[in-house]
C-alpha cells in the first residue's frame, strides 16, 4: 500500500531532480554552443525543452504526491514514468538538433518535438482523468459510509449518559455492534436506517429524561433494527 509521506518525499525529489537537470541543461548548452549566432533550429529546440520541463513539473505538482504514482488507464504506467521518458527524449532530441541541425529540415525539427510534448500531454491528461475518477469514487464512498459513521458517534455517547449499570452495558453492546457493522449503505437500506436513527434519537431523549425503563426498551429495539439492517446489507451484497 502506498505511503502518502513516502510518495510526497519521492515527488519532491523528482521535481528537484527535474529542476536541477534543467539548470544543468542550460549550463551545458550555452557552454558548448554559446549564445551568439544561433539559428531558429537551436532556439526552437531550447524553447521546447524549457516548455517540456515546465509541463513535467506542472503536471506532477497539480496531480499531487499520491496521484502522481497512480497508474493511468491507457498503458498502466504512472505519470512520473512518462515524465522521465519524455524528459530524456526531449533532452536528447534538443542536443541532437543543436549539434547536427544541418542534417535535419526545420519542419522535421518542429514536428518531432511538438509530437513529443503532445504525446506527453495526452498521457498526462489520461492521468488527470484517472484523478477525477478517483475523486468521484472517494466522494461516493464517503456518502455511502456517512450514515454508519454518524451512528457510531451517536451511540458511543449514549453509555456516558446513564449511571444504571445494566442499561450502560446494553448501550455499550449496541455501540460495539455498530462498530463492527458493514459501513456501506445503499438506497435499499434507507428505510431501515431511518427507523434505526429514529429509535436512537428516542433513546437519547429517554436518557435525557432519566427514564431508564424506556431507554432500555428503546436500546433493545435499536439493537434489533441494527441486526435487521446488517442482515439486509449481507443479502444485498450476495445478490450483487
């Protein structure tokens, strides 16, 4: 399982390496080729390398530590691998065109580097789509588990509202049952969950009134409804 802290450190390291590589690239290019008397082929290759570095760092930062290591749905590789592959290819292409530009036509130099950055952006977009899909899934899962989470919080507070030991024990058992209940809800569970919530609310009100007998009866009723809810949940999962 991915560790968020490890992913964050790895991403920061990759970004730092990319920025350092860009600095070294510029130092090497202008040391070897100089600034003066450079033609369109040279400056276009240089500009495309800068654009590529900005694209790589920008997409990694935008995706964030965890999602930069998630695999996309096209080829199954994480964006960091595409970034490394694109960086190596672009650096190699730019040096080749700067050194041996006379061997290649201007249209070829334009097309090859534009295609490289275009392919990188296509692959980056597939990772962005994966990110959006994950966000939607996370939101759906959060909504599906919100009922049982709220119920657990409500039930955990009930034993603290009474000094009657038999009632306290029953309430604690109910709270424990909720902790081990299936956390995923569905539309088909709405009716039974609504009944359960109503009974829990009535039980809390009985506790506020110090009505131990009513609270005990409502606790037993809530326990039965919770078991009904969990059994229904099991049946629904088996039928999926």
